[in-house]
C-alpha cells in the first residue's frame, strides 16, 4: 500500500522530469542545427576570420574576445604587429591568445 501511494505521489515528478528532459533535447537539437548551418563559414579554430587586415583583426578581437583584446590593446604596436603576423601565418585563436598573454606578461 505504501509503495502504491509513493508511486502515485512520485508519478507527477517523473512526468515533469521527463518533460524537462524533452525540452533540453529539443533545445540541443536546435543548437545542433544552428552549428551545422554555420559549419561551412570562413571561420577557423574557435572563430578567427582568416585574411583580416590588422585593423579588422583588432576589431574582431574587441567584438568577439573582449578579454583577449583588453590585453592586446595594452601591448606596444610592434608586439601587436607580431601577434597579427602569427594570425596571418595561420595561428589558431588559442595560439593567438597565448602569444598575447605571454607578451603581456613579459613587458
């Protein structure tokens, strides 16, 4: 009898949990579709757009990676140019960020 009462009380909780999981799965499917749609874009690594001018590179850092840009902006112009050249040579965002931090800490 206790088992039956417990099952009746927990039944709605399980149903609510099931609805919650269904919502999460639906959102996950939406995100997957958006990611698939952008998979063919011209972004590399974590998203640095290839072939930008030095100004556009700095602007992309500012808009998309404001924390990284904050350190980049504090570097001397010649070091910023060194970072930019690394980007042009195909460095990933992680490599660019690492170079910025390394040069910032060395100054």
